[in-house]
C-alpha cells in the first residue's frame, strides 16, 4: 500500500496517517523526518543536505527527491508507505513517479482531504482562546495570522498537485471536515476498492 496524503495544514493528514500506520504496519514518511534521518545517518546525500542547511540555504528538489528515493527502498517500506508533505510541487511529483517506475513500485492512491479554510482558522482562534483562558502559553506559530500564511503558501505551491494527480486519474477527494472516524472509514473504503481492483487485474 503506497499512499500520498494531500491537504492544507490542519486537515487531519497526520491523524489519519497515524491510524493507517498502526493498522497496516507501514511507515508515515515526512520530508523533515527523512532529511533529519539522512543527515544523522551520514549518508552521501545526507552530507549534501547538511552542508546546504548549515549554510542557511534551502535544500533543493534534487536532494529531497534522492533522499525520498533512498528512503522508500528501506526494509520497513517493503509493505508500503504513506507520504505526508511530499511531494510538495508538481516537479517533485513527476520525480517521484519516475523514481517509483524505476523501482517497479505502483502508487495505490492520492487522497486529498478537502477542508473549509475559514473553519480551520476559527478552530485555531478557539484553541488560542481556550489556552489563554486555561493560563497556558500560546505557541508563536499557533495563531490565526500565521495559520493564514501557511494556508496561502499551501494554495500557491502545493494545491496545483491536485490538478496534476487528477489528470493522472489517481486523485480521490474526501471531506476532511467530517468526523475523524468518518474520514477513516472513507479512506478504508478507497483502499478496499483499490485492493479489489488490483486483485481483479491480477486474475485477468
């Protein structure tokens, strides 16, 4: 099972990925985690990434793509994986497709969690108000203005992925505003449908 989760910050991708990880025993892979692991392991590509980061630069697509390519070959990915936060752009998506083609791997589904952005902002506002009322400390990035900026960046850079994967016939859009359990059920239905289709194709 090889999946990609799409959706803006706060859409619930992490929650759903965790549930699938627990159920199917496949890893959830995020760009940040993969970068840190490569740097810690001291791989050749990890050394290149560290040099860029130490210099205060942004890690290039080429480096990120190679780190992902190496990561999905590791033993814990043998049964599949969930990509969360990668690819972020259409060029990265095309590079991933080529990497998987070379490894004879097939992407099972690209699941996008559609959400009401204003409703997400209101959730942040309520959370901040509740934290303050409880005498807690609000994180610097946990405020409506910062969140709106992250949503804007998502729309500009990552949202075009929806059109790309829709054009590839791989996109499934689900209601991310539904109850968390209902979203899980909807995802399971997509996976079951894909599994049945794969089994039918294998019999032909």
